[in-house]
C-alpha cells in the first residue's frame, strides 16, 4: 500500500493537474464577471459551477484511481448504459428551446449526450484494442466502429443536438486517423460527406441553424437577428485590445450585448476584459493540455490507453477550436462549449471524467 | 499479451502523434493569429462599435424664445404637450391592446394603431416611433399611471408653440412646422434634425436664428435593451452633456390692443388690410391683413383639406396684404403728384383749373368723380378732383413723378425684413414702350392718380404718409423693438432707422398737409362724413381704386362675381393732424368708395387708439398724450 501511494505520488501528472486547474479557476473567475450583469438573474451561476467542478474533481480522482483495464473489460457495458440514457431522454427528458437533451435527476439535470462522448471513446478504444490490425483499414473494417458511432449519433441528432453529434463524429474521425486508414477509404468517406451535405442542409438542419450558417457566410446582412451574436462577440473581443478593459469592466458583457455569455461566449467575455494577453494565455493552456494528452497517448502501455488518451485529447481539441473559432467569427455559431470555461454541469463532469482518464493512462504508463 | 507486443503496438502510432501535434499547432496558430488580428489591427474599429453600442444621445431641446408686443403682451409662447412613443421591438400585441384601452381608442383607431406598429420597418423597430401627438389630459393620466407595465411605451413632454391671439396678426407673427429633408440639407451645420420645427412665416421665420436657441444633449450609457443604466458617480462625472441654450425673446413694435381695435373696426368687411406706423420713429404699430388664419391650427396639424380650402378662398387668407401684395394706390397717390409738382415748381398751388366733370385728351374723354368747377390744389385734394391732377400731370411728366415717388420710397422694398416684401411698381416711359409698344400721354395721367400700372404695398404707402406727416423723414419700417434673454435682459435694442430725408420744402409739405386736413374736416372733403366730431383731428386722403375686371374664376360663385368687380376703398392719413404721431393706411378690398367705406374704419381705429391711450394716460396721471390728442 505504501509503495502504491509513493508510486502514485511519483507518477502523478502534475503538469496536467496544474493546467486543468488553472483553466477551471480562471473559468470560475470569468464566469463570475460574465453573470454579474444587473438584471440578468444569473448571479448565482458561478457557485453552481464550483459545485460541479468539485463533484467533477471527485469523479476524476475515482476514474483515475481505478486501473483503466477495468474500463477496457466493462467497455461495452458502459457504452450500453450511455445508449440507454440517450433513449431515456426521449421518455423522461425535458425540452428547452425546442430540443430535448436533459434528464432530471433530483434537482440536477443531466445531459446524457455529453457523457456519451466518454462512453464512445471507451467503446472505440476497446474495439481497437481487441482488433490489433496494423494494415490500413478498408471500408469493411470501418463497419463495426462506424456502428458504434452511428447508434448514439442518431439518437443525439434526434434530440436534436447537432453540435454534440458533430463532436462525436470528429472524435471518431480523429481516433480512426490514429489507426491506419486506406487512402481509398478516406477518399470515399470524404466523397460521402460532400454528397450528404445538401441532404443535411435540407433535412437535418433546422431553420435557425440554416440562419446561423447564412449569417456566418454573410455577417453584414442582418446584424439585428441571426448575425447579432457573432457580431457582438467580435466586438467584445476586438474592443478588448491588448490589455483588456479590466475585470468586470467589459461593456459588451456588462451591458448585455453578449448573448449566452456564460455558456457559449465566455471566451469573448474573457478576451474583452483581459485583452490579448489573457486570450493567448487561455489558448496556450488548451494547447498545452491537448499536446500533453497526445504525449500521454504516445507513452501509453497498450492500445486501449493510447486510444483513450487520443480520444480525450480530441474531445478537448474539437470543443476548444470550434468554440473559439465560433466566437472569433471563423466558424458559424454552433452551441459547443469551451471545456471547463463554459458553464454547464454535464459538460464539466464529462471533461473532468476525461481528465481523470488521461491521468489514469498517464499514471499507469510505467505499471503493469 | 506480452510486453514486447505492447511496445510494438505503441510504436506503430508514433508517427501519427507527430502529425496530430502538428495539426493541433497549426489550428491553434490560426486561432492565435485571428485573436491577435481582432485585438490589435481591428481594435479601433471594434472599440468604436463597443462605445457606440452603449452610448445613446438624448437631445435636450431648447425652449423657443417668446414673442411679445410693444407693451409686453405675450403673442407666441410655449406650452408642454405630451406625445406617445412606441418602440415596436419591445411591445407585444397585448401591450398595444392595453395602450388602446388606456387611451380610450375606438376599434377603428385601434386597428390603425396596430397597423402602424406592424408597418414599422425592421431596422427601425428598436427605435422610439411617435404614435400620438398632443394627447388629452385624461389619456396622459391613464398612461402615466400604468406606464410601468408598458416598457416599450413612452410618454414624452414636448413644447408646443402657442399663439395667444389666434389669427390676429397671423401673417406678421408666422408659425412653425416640421422641417423637411430639404430644410435640413439647406441649413448645414445648424443642427436641424428630423422632427424639429422651424419658423415658416413672418417673425417666426425671419428671426428663427434668435428665437430657436440651441439644443443641448446628454450622452447616457444604455444596455443592449436600450435601458438607461443607473450611473455611478464616476460615470456621471464623465457624462458628456451640453446644456440647451434657450432662444431669445423678441419684442415687436406692434400693439396687439390696436390690432384688436382694427379687427373690431373691420367687422362686416370680409377682406382688406391696415397698417399703422409711428411717424416719429417708423415703428410699425399694426400690420393687419384680413382674412387671416389661426396660427395654432397652422402650427399644429393642418389637414390637407383645410389648407386647400384656404388656398382656394377668393379672399386669399394665406396672403399678407400689407407686404406681400401690392395694389393700385388710387387717389391716395395724388399727394405724391402734388408734392412732385410743387417741389419742381412746375405748378403753382393757387393756379385754378376748371373741372367740367371730364377731361379730354386726344379722342379719349376721361371722367372725373363729379364736376368740381374751379379748383385750386387744396380744393383738388379735398374733393379729389381728377381733372386737376390730370392737368397737372401733363406739366409734371412721368419722369418727375417717378423720381419723387421713388424718393418717397415707392417702387422699392422698404426693408421691413419679413414675408418676401413686394417692391411695388412705378412704371417708367421705357417700361411702357417695352410693354405696350409705345408710350402714350394717357399713361402719365393714370400714374398721377395712382391707377394704370402704379402699384404700392400698404407699408410703402404708410411710410410715405408718415414722411409727409413728420416733415420729410422717410424711416425704415421697424417691426422688432428689442431682443432679450429669457431672464428679461435686453440683448439688443433697435433704434429707429432713417432711410433718407426727402428733398421737399416744408412750405410745400404744409400746403399738402393742409389739404389732407381738409379732406376730413372740410364739409366738402371726401372723408368729411366719416370724421368723428370732437375726436382726435385726422388728416388723410381717400382713394377709390378701380379693379381689373376679374375673369370668371374656377370655384368662384358667378353670383358673387359682382363683388369682386367692386373698387378697392382706400384711406391713408395720420393723426393727430397738428402734431402727428401715427400714420394709417386702410384698404377695404372691393369695399367701394374710399370716403364711404375705408375712411370710417380709419376714423374709428384712430379714435379708439387715441381714446384708449388717453384713458391709459389719465390713469397713469399723465395728461400730455391727452393734451396732444385733443388739440
């Protein structure tokens, strides 16, 4: 037992811990400012976030403590639970703004689609671990992992939650890129994607989503309606300048020009108040965590660990670049959160579990 | 699983990690470059938008200056009115229903309101749009009481111009209405904004720059919903604010009591004009033009129907008959002919001319008013004998007549400064040649008695008679006595301005003035019947100006055409005759004979005017005015 503790202490990944903690703390500080606008009715939100982070930290420790090979063994079970939860959403879920994404558990609401991302990573890792093929994968080899993705993805699209479904697909894609794909398979997939785009536009996207896309392509056309969010976000970031307007001094935030400033646009709030230096600090932290995740993956003892680490890194990577790309006007507005920076219980919990998994793989790089 | 195989497994991905790290680096570089671009290169652009986002300029309207008459009676002032503004973006259908209910609108008005709110274009929906102006007191009370429940509905107090005398002196005072896009363009740098009002006529227009003042503004911080934020002390200190500068008050030389007197004296006559001027200063005491219009209506919401009605009214209420329009002065012009003759020594006043009742020139026989027999100049003025003046005109000639007429201010603008004054007209020989092909001596005869093509405004005629009364000083007619600040301090006092001294001998003036006295006071004078026994002594001249036969006009009842073919009745004179204070010109359009119709009005006006003044003087313990008036 003593050796275990000592070993744990020696092998504990301090860099990961510090970087994640920094983002979480800055996130709460920023959330306090983002929700402080008088009359917004959001003032207590940062406390909630602290609760979630604390809970998330506890879960992360638990996740990290259990040898990840246990997850490898129970992978299908976890995946099954995730799918069942997604089905439950349709039976018990409550609808907010036209989407059914949440289940009430006591006074909490849980968003199963968030947790599904983790279950998806584990399931894919388990599949690849047991199928140690080293040649390039053909389309036929993609059928099973494809099914692993498609089942939850369809359920998520039905909610509808395009952002989360997209993230799942991107994580899948990243993991598949890690193992080998035949060039032909890659081209076929790309062609399929291009061909399905018009179908997606017509059948999958809702009016407001189409509006966001057109607003992104032509932002000046309608500043008061669809383009408003994107425009005000740019104004917030741009007007922050190099040194920012000062904490709690961001006019775009405090005067409520930023919509959803606590969930989708916290980076805008931060950049407005802390300026370029603050913005680059945050970018740097995410960059570090993702690269660190890849490093952990490269040092993993087995394929399961490597795939899990890459999957979690991909999760953080895609969330980060889509969210920041969106608030910077590089991507259309999609409701994708910024990990640990955005308010949201399920989101925080998911990322913290992911971090726990990273830590798990990192700690066990020398064991067994 | 063997250790070896595990190692091999990990090694198989090694290259991929490098590629992935490279991709991550690339993507993050793009994000970093973008953030740097936004926060450094584009900083100025976005900082300006952010500032503009939260600033709202609230205008602080200046109060328009007050217009008073010479005695300090308020003519034009401001009262608060309440307008209702609706911000379409902030109101629901229920809100509009509620507004309609609170304001007591009937279903039809409610439908109009709903339509108007719905019709506001999208880019203006976040703006306050004026929906009702000058709401009733009970509507105001209802809206104020329940205003809190309706955040998109604002009641705003705005000053409204109020004219205490309604239509009295309307042409002189002028009115306001809303500026057009052209007005705003035409007055760059003067800060006119849509919705501002501007003086449109008379003093309100000519003295706009004094009366208007300068609007101020307040820049406040607002949030995205347009709600004004509670300002911290620091913010208040920084607040950009410019106080409004109230407009200047303007005091006219006009006496509104006298205007009332004139209006009373004019009862029963549909159309005409009066000018009264102080002969010692050239200050205009009355500018009266009938019919008139109500300034409050004109300044408020004048309907198209009402405007059309006024425009087509044959009595021309929109025209200022004292200044904007010129008339044949008729026999009132004879004194100018007489003075021209005397001054150039071409005609001896004692020379007698026989008037058989007609005058023959060439094949033409011109009729006189009656057969006057042997008349000298005095008698000719008193009885208004045309034959005498025709005979004289042949000696004087058109050039001399015009020269003297011009000296007395005819044929050019007096410079009163309002209402695009007409210049009147003294036709010259060249003009006749150009116009009628050749000059005839008959034109001179017409000119001598103020007919033909000679035209004068009432103000010109009054200024000329004032000059005759005061011994030959032609004043610039003065309408503005002073300009003051709102606290009552004079900023500028205007002194009388002499236009020129008329080159005329005092004995000649005296001779003519004596004739004018006779017009009213000699039993055979043309205005004798109109004189008031034991009243203020008046001197003056009647006139009966022929009217150009009007062709049947559209909209004019043919049964009433006879009226519009009647002569214009004139009286021009001054009082008290011995020591003149005021000159008066009365024109009764289509009134008929001057002695019969215009003179009595003039007499009554002067009687009332001096009577009132005497009473006022007695009350104040001074009897000088009375003494002068009773001479």
